C-alpha cells in the first residue's frame, strides 16, 4: 500500500533484480575479486585483521555476515536507539579526496585523524547492547570515509535487500570508534569497532540531486580508472546525503563488513527510505572502470588481448625504428606509446563498441593484475637473458671491477640517491621510503648504451664490464630496496635479531639456492644434449625456463630471499659449463631474446600508461616533471662521482680501461626495465596500504628517469663515440683495410655466382650486370656470357635443370608416345601400388620445391612458392587419381582481379598526365607474369628431377606402374611447357635477368653473414659489407 512515488525500501519495485555481471578475476591472498567470492577466504588483509569471510554466527563476538535481506514484517521496535551526528555533518566540507580502488568509489572524510575531525557521531549504548555488553557510557565515533556500491542497471546494485528487493545503489558511511577497542576477537567489545550507516539510492529523479552533485558531477574525469585519486572541487554537506527522516526510520542489526576481510565488528543502521538521484548521476557512477562496472564478458581472454596488442605494437615499432631511426631507443618509444594509448582510452574519441571495447576491457583488466605477480613474470626473463649474453671468460676477468662498481658503488649510489630524494622531493616521504626509492634508482640497465658501443666496434671487454656490473648491481640494490621498503611497510621489526636473519636470507642463502638450482639445470640439460634430437632441443629450452622461473620463485616465496641474486647465480652456474652441450645455442639464445623483448615492451608500455594516469590525478602535477628532470641530473652526477672515486682501484684491476672509456661506464648507469618492474610492484603494495599517492609518485618519477636516461644517455654515448672515439679491436686504418679486403672477396664471390647461376639456368643475363655495380666491369667481356660454357643437356652426369625454355633434347610429344607404347605392352597397373608410387613421386617433387626455395631459385616471398606447395598438398590428399598437381596449380596461377580490371580500364582511356596509372597497371601485369613464369619453371624442374630420382631408385627394369607414373608426369610437363611457350621470348629474357640479379644479391648477403656465424668478422663489419648487397637490391628494384 505504498504511494505512487513512495521512497520506502519495502515498497514493491517493478524491475526484477538480476545478477550483476562482474569482471573476471580470481581471489588470492593478495587480492580479492567480486567475481570469485568463494575465494575470499584465501585473502590476507594488510591491516593484520583476521579474515572472517564465510564464518558463521557463533555468539556476541561473531553475530554473522553482512549484507542481509531485511524483512520489514519480521522486524521489531528497537528500544533506546538514537543517532546523534556531530556539527561536521551540517558544515560544507571542502577539498575532500575521492578515489577508485577497483571495488568502489570512496571519499575520505576524517581518514585516520579522528580525534581532530568534526564529522563525528554517537549511537548511544546501542552498539554495546547489540554485543550483550552492559554499559551506560556511549562511545564517540568519527566518519573515516564513505563509499558507494552500484550495479549495471536500475534492477540491482545495493548490497542489502529489503523484502527481497535491491535498489540501484547503496551509500555506506563508515564510522570508527575513537576508543581503543580490544583486538581479541573472543571479547564481545571488539565488535564495537565500526558502525556503518547504509542509505539506499534509486534513479529516476527529474532533476539532479543537489546534495550528490558535488560527488558525481565529474567523477569519471577524476577517478575513471582503478587506483586513481582526485579532489572534489565543490563542498558537500554530509547530512544532506541522508534521507530526510533518517534519524527516526531505520533498521539496525549487528553484522560484518560486506567485503574482505568480512570482519564481524560492525553495527549496521540501514535507513528505511531511499534517496533519489537522476539517471545521469547514476550513469556517472556506472562509467567508472572497476569490477562492478563491466560492459561485457570475456574472462581471462581480455587480459591476453592486451599482451597481443603490445606484442604487435612492439614488433612494428622495432621494425620501423630499425629501418628509419635506428638511433632512437626502442623502449623509450614504447613508453610514449603507452602514454598515448592511455590518453586515447581516456578521451572522448574512444570507441566503446566491438573490438575497441574488448581492447579497453583488456587494458583495464591487465592494469589491475597484482604488481607482485607481474614481478614474478617479468624479472626472471630479464635476468636470465642478461646472464646468457655474458661472456663467462671476460666476466671472470672483469669480475673485481664489476664487483667494485656493483657492491660498494651501489651502496654509495643508493645512499646518496636516498638523501637527495629525501631533501629534494616535496612529498614528505619518510627516510625508509626515500632510501627504498634511492635503491631502485641505483639499479642500472645498460642495454641501450651497450648496443651503441657494440655497433661502434668497441672492445668486448668494455661492454662485458658494463653488462656484468648491471647484472651484479641489480641483486645488491634490491637487497637494500627490500630492507627499507619492508621497514617502511612495517613488515619487520627494527632489531638486531631481525637484521641478522634478513642478512642471512638475502645475502647468504640467495647464492646458495642459485647454485643448487643452476647445477640441477646443468645436470638435466647434460642428460638431454643430443644435437640431432629435436626432443632434446625442446627439453633444453624448457629446462632454461624452469631454472629462470623456479629459482626466482623458490627464493622469493619459499625462503623469503633475494630472487634477483638467486636467478642470476643460477643462470651463470648453468651456462658456465653447459655451453658445449647445447643442442642449438642460437635457437635457445634467440628464444630468450624474444621473451626479453616482449617483457621489456610490456613493462615500458604499462609504465607509460601508469604515468599518464598518475599525471591526470591529484597525485602528480606539472611541477613533478621538473623534479624528475632535476633528479635525472643529480643521479647522473652521483653516478659520475661514484665512478671517478672508484677510478684509482678500477684502473689497477682486471682489463685495463683507457681514461675516456670511463665516460661510457658513467653513461652505462641508465635506469630501465627491472627498476620499473619493482616500482610497479611496490605501487601495488602501497595501494593496498592506502598510500596510492606515494605509489603513483614513485612510478611516475622512475618512469621519467628511465625515459630520460634511455634517450639522453644513448644519444650522449653516440656523440661521445664520435668526439672521443672508442678503443676498438682494430684501428680505423686496419678496419678500412679489412673492409676493402672483404669487399674484394665478395666481388670475386659474386663473379663466381654469376657464372654458376647463368650456366645452370642456361641463360645469358647480360642486362642483369647493369643492376649489379660490382659486376658492371664484366660487360663486353667473355665472362658476361658464361652460359656458353655450360655442359650439354644430354651429358650422362648432368640432370637437366629447366630454367631455360628447352626442357630436354627429346620432344615432349615423342616421349609421351614412347611411354604409351610401353604401357600398352604391360598389363594394367595395380591401383594400390599406384597410390604408393604417386605419393612417393609427389614427396620427391615437394622436396625439390623446398630445395629451390633454399637455393633462392624459387623466391620465398613470391606467391609462386605458396601456390606450388598448396597444389602439391591437395594432390597428395588424393593419390587415387592420376597426377593432377598441374591442373590444381593452373587454378592458382595469378588472375586479373576486379581492381586490376578497373585499373586496366582506366589505363586505356587515361591522358598522358596520368602516366602513374599506366605504370601501376604495367607493374601488376609484369609481376603476375613473373610469378606465373617462376611457378611453371619450378613445376617443370621439380617433375623432371622427380622422374630421374625415381628412375634411379627403382632401377633399370620398368614395371607397368613405373611407366604409368612417368606417362602421367610427362603429360603434365608437356602441358606446363605449352603454357611456358605462350610467354614471349623477350619477356622470358627480362624475367631471367631479374631472377639472376636477385639470386646473386641474396647469395652475397648470405655469404657475408656466414662470416659472422663463423666468428670471422663482427656484426658491425658485416653490416658495412652488406650495404654492397643492399645497394644492388635497390638497383634491381629500380630496373624492374
């Protein structure tokens, strides 16, 4: 019997409540998710409170779980209950902090400073009476914060139900008892800790609710994403957020928090009447990105989509930079791409439909993954890859130099950086947090600088020293980071006993664990070291992954040690001895390089996104960018100071360095992926401790330092190389002599290849000399016509190669007539034997195709290669029929598309000024003819090869099946020959010249890079020599 516009929660609601779709996530001991409420019992609260999720009611100390379904008809009148709000509820409160913690929208009122806060209340002795306590003294409570819960539509959203019905949202004001309440949960008084006022919220108001408008007006622009923090610009009056009759109409009961740790220490007041807001205001809540604001379903696939997107971005970026701006650091560009991606997702231009919505959800889900879990994925990959790349012999020679920079040097760098951080930054960080930040900053990542030095031909001893120092200092720096961050988070007591235990764990135990895991990996890989076994190659690759991830896991999780030192020692212990027993060092090294590439891409993209979101929140301002630049300069000065101070000892140890080489050692102190990974992990821990601002500031500053050091240190290294030079393995004069010698050797090899290719193909490719600068001097000489020296086709030792137009001396029709006469003399072929014989024949043809691909006669990038293999695969699937791979290939040969027909039509009537249309049309036509020519010649070559190979295998005595198969193949060869004869002689000459040119270029490039694999020359010299082939390839393309 409610009025039409009644506001009682007991009134019948027309919409049926439906289950809210929640974003995918698993509850663990570090993080809880609405999606996996059964896993809430595993969550370990950072507050130290016991987890009471799922605990049934057992008495006054544990009255039961909230929320509940309140049945109005079963309620009774509560005696002597009152709500008295303090003066702070009537005053406008300004500049309150609002945040998005991924589970709800929270506004901090008093925070932890309850004794000085006017937003207080008294609830008489009722909270005590609910716990069975007899007391006449009322407690005073202060409003720590209020937050809201909501659903995806008006049919659900509130935590509580009244008469089985939910409302669109629910506002919770959380009060904390000012009195020190016992922590012993067996004491009923411990249950008086919290009191919560619950207000149901409905939509449908014709106008915006003025009391809620300061909160909801620009919510999505301030805290749209998880862990964002903002400031409410307009003041709010707390009492106006409650129903008008709040103090006289409410339900009350003892219960618990509605989310983990579900502590049953709450006295609930749920108001009978709800408050109305406008639909626009409700939609503002629903626009926030969190677990209860999901636009679709997709589970873990959403998170995987972000990884796929980053891999594609990283690969494309790497390709473009390598081709056009190789001096620009790849990781720095990915950081900027992360910033741009976050800006796009936050902009009004972002599309929220289809694939774009999936990408958005994927990004948000991946950004919510626990930072500690990401640490266990990222860091082992980076450490293991770095250890694999270290030359063990040079590492031993430079060990004491690296040790000096990585141990005393890191201690000094971390201490000085911590002092600078404490006194320069305006964040009021404690000494512990400042020293933890200084320890992260002391971690070096020399990847970019080392790449520049290697490309400049620097001594390997210098690059190994910088790389070794980076590998060693990561473990040392992280020891200090772990110590100070643990002290800051109050996870460890400051006592001599605890410090001694910490020292034994991270300094002594870590390398012991690393040695043990490394030796296990070595023994395992030694037992699977057959280089001819593909199974052993897979096993060895998997063992390297096991050693990398298991060493980090067992050190960090099982023994609380230093995972970085453990993994580094394990990798060095294994690779020190396993080298000769590796099945394929190149494949294993490339596998880890790819993993490290993807890992760096993910770290820097995530760092860019976090930095952008931090910069749009109240935690980071434009002034912080200036502090970031100042820190970069100061950290570079600290690095220089440490290296200069170490110079007297460094110059007397290991490999002797020239004075100017110490400049490169200073620049090698860049910040990079590992320090960022630890900062992201620390940010997650700070967020759980309600210190989001500190986490955002830490990641923002470290991201800025990494970006600046990657760009500026790498650029400075290139400039320093040009100005001061590097101590190379060779002088400039000897390097030039070596390059001239290689160029002369390559030129001779190109001449040999020209003669061999022309002879085998039985062509004269004089025109090809115009596109090959190194061979132009052959024009007009006898060497320009090497095909005249080719052996005759009927020579018994030569298998005919059919790159010319003549297949053999015997006419195809004559050969077919001869085979048909033989076939008539034999009984019919056995169908079963024919199936086996056809399959054997086609497999030989397929092997020949691959031989042609490997020899470059059949270009890998030509569509002809794929069409030949597809036609053969189709023929192999049906060997009951006669050989028919030619008919299948004919169907696949290039045909004129609709677009090409349109261009041809335009070409026929276009004026002279539109010559580009003619060029376009002609280019397509020539390319199609070339692809067809290559496919047909390859087909004829492979079939002739298979005929000879099968004849040699079966012997001189023919059978009915042999003759039948030869006849089937010869008919196909004849048809292909007829197709080939349709191509004009001039066109074939052009095609042969083009093929010869490309073959020579490809073989010369392979010839040069063979020197690198054999260790005869360095990659930098090979790159200079490869320019010879590159210049020729551009000439060939222009000529075509």
